[in-house]
């Protein structure tokens, strides 16, 4: 995902996609009537708007039920505007404890920006399903936001941290206010794009939702975007090979278009790449990767010039609100990660430590971006249980990263 943004330092725009307000409207086609809602009727945040049972084939293994729901939230791009957001709730089997099932807020990784890619509609990939099922088996309920603009009206602001954080926090509020049997405190879990969302959620919680007790955050493949880091990654990557991860760039520069009405990706894309890039509005990331391979897109044949000068505002939207956090953080990294390279994740760990955060960092020497998630489950569960039992150690900021 940041080889993604490595590539990000290079993307796009197009006047053909502009709305009346000058902002680009992409991927905005709710997949069913359930996801349609008149947002003008919203008057408060964190309220459940409507719900329905999820189809049996979409239930996570080890869940007793799954509920798809819409709820109200604050737009992370326009704080004066309330929006409807979609998400899902999965409950474990058995009877809930007296104080409710302990709650996890799950933040998903990159799926795309087309509404039909929303996980509450499209489902989760198998490795996500297996990972989340471990938590359900351990007796945790899972609330999972699709994030602002995915599934419902509006364009999803891909990689913007504040919209994702507000969406997460209000999904927690919504399931509580609706009376579901969940606890008052919550752990934040996220992978890749979702790891950034979870970390941002921890950073925004005390101001935006001070009543929510965040106990800790579990992050895998977490990105850390800075112009200097992205330039270094970009310069290290071959520009003349077919690269399915160009899809990350197409998605990331859709945010640049939202952030800067004068920025247009079509000013930077080649004739060969433009028809592929435009399809981010209608297909999901996994299909985009296949099409990029089929069309043999490389960096050199996709871009006629670098869009770096237009990306500054988008970079601002990808930053974390604060790095000195009051909650413990578990970060699992793969030494073979090419999406969010290890050096990028370690730079974030260093920044968190220097800011005074309590960080428990583990590096798996033979794991890549996706495999790190499944491989880290036991360490993540030990971290969460230690926090719950108040037996957590001080972390390893001073002793260095644990290599496994």
C-alpha cells in the first residue's frame, strides 16, 4: 500500500468527472436500496439509521449473527456536514457477559473507492475472515465501518485519516446507542489503509468522542506518509516493469482531486493509462490489479509527467493527528513488506516512541504485507489480553524492535 504511495508520488485527475461544486465525484453508485439515504435528515452523530441481517454467506466464521447498518457521522472533510456511513457488526456465539461482549473496531485495508467495494456489501477476503474469526472465537464482538463514502452517497476520501477516524468512532457510538450487547471500552484493529485509520482513530478519540474508552490499538502493515519517505521509495522502484500496485496511485490521486479543485489527473496520465485509471469508479482494487497486469502498465508508460507538485494538500489529509498517544500500541511489520516497506513502518515506530507513546513493535523476518496479518494473531491477542488484565509491560521503544 505504500509502494502504493511510493507510486503515489505520481498521479492524476480529470475534468470529465467534476461535480457542480468543482470536486470530483467518483465511485458514487450505492449497490442497493439499503445504502441510499437522504443525508439532509441527519441531526446528530453516532446514531443508527437502519439495519438489516447480513446474508448467511457473508457471516464471518464463528459469528452468531451479522448486522449491516447505516449510521450518522461527521464528514472528515467538512466538519459542518453530517453524513450517513455504512458498516457491519458481528457478534460471537453464546451468551454475552454481564457487561457486554468486549468490543473490537476493525479497520479494513484497501478495497477501492467504488461503492460496491464496501466490505459490508462485498464481504471480506478469506484471510481477513479467518483473522477476524479468531477474535470472535475469543469472545469479542467486531464493529467494522466501511468508511465515509464507501457504499453510500459521496466519494470515499482514500487514505484521508480524519474521515476514517470519525467513521470508526461514530460506528462505535451507533452500536452502543442501538442497545447491542457490547462493552463500553474498545480495542482498535487495522491492516494497511486500516492500520492508518485505527491509529488516527486513537489520535482523534479524546477530542471527538471523549466518552469512548480506547484501551489499545493493534496495527499491521501501517503506513507513514511523508514527502521525503515517498520520494525515497519512488526512486528505488523500477519504472519499466508491469506493476499491479499502480492501482494504489490511481486511488490516492483521487484524493488529490478532492483536495484541490485545480488538480486533474488526466493532465498527468498517458493515453494508455487513462482508460484504466478511470475505472476506479466502477471496479474494486483486486480487479484493478488484474487489469493493470493485462494492459502491461508500468510507471514509464502510465505517466507523461510527475504530479508531485499537486499532491501536497493530499499528503496533509493522510497525516496522523498526533503521535504522542495515551493508549498502548502493538505494531506488527513484515520485513518482506513491499507495500508499506519496513523502513517506513520503523520510521513511524521511532516517531511514536519519541513522542512518548507506549509501543510494542514486532518484525517478522520472512513475512510480507498481507501474510503479516495472519502471522501476528497470537502476538496481537497476547497484547490485548495483557492490556485487559493490566499486565502489559512498558513496550520496547528503548530496547529496539523484536525480530521473529
